[in-house]
C-alpha cells in the first residue's frame, strides 16, 4: 500500500519529481500554494511550470485615442504657427480621411472614427481660436483674415453637426439592418 507523503492517506498518484514518491494532486497543489514554493522539498525539482503573466495587447480604442491625441496636438501647433488657417484646416480634413482608412479594419465603426475625429478637430480649432482671440494674438491679422478665421470655425461647426447627424443615421440603419426590421 502506498500513501501520500503530505496527508499520509492511501494514494496511487506518483509525483512528477526525481524522488518518485506518491502524492495526491490536490494535496500537492494546496502545499505549493500555502508554502509559496514551486519545487519538491526533497529533490528541489520544479513541480509546476511558472505562470507567465499575460501581456494584454493594446485595444483598438486605446490605439485610436493615442493617435487622435497626437494628431490634434500637431493640428493645434499648426494652427498657432501658420497664419493662414486654410492649410491646417485642409490638412485636418485629409487627416480624418487617413484615420478612417487606417482604422477601417478595426472593430471601431468608420462613422465613429469620423465623428470622434471631427469633434476633436472642432474642439481644437475653437480652443485655438478662443485663445488667439483672448490673448490678442490675432491683432496682427487684418480684418479679412480675422473674419475668415471666424468663418472657418463656423464652417467646422456646421461640418461637425453634419457628421453627428450622419453618425445617427448610419447607427439607425445599422440597427435596423441588424435586427432585420
């Protein structure tokens, strides 16, 4: 008759270590958990493999957020540095198109990418516009340039509302198609 070397009850399970004793798997697991050891107390051979910590892949949402923050930081710097806002605003529209293409294979729907991009671009533009107006940075501009900047903010607000309504429409269509009604 063989006995478990931990609980001393009858046992038919052999250990996996070099000393080839008998031990119940449940007894061994409990002893390893309580002792904090990973090896046999007699022959010091490892009894179970070290658990590797799982490294989580960054989610698409985290990646998208990071790209969006960097993109808007560059956009804000361009708005501060370039007097003619036609170029940065045009680059923002091109940038949003690139973002939609970049994240087209992600679980994030393209309309959500577009809405998030338009919202953050609009917020960046209005913040830069407000700061430049409040700090009198735009006093060096002529009246036409100041009026054009105001018009660009208004156009961007209109585009934001349009994209928001488009997002709602696409969401309704997607839901209707999904539910089959």
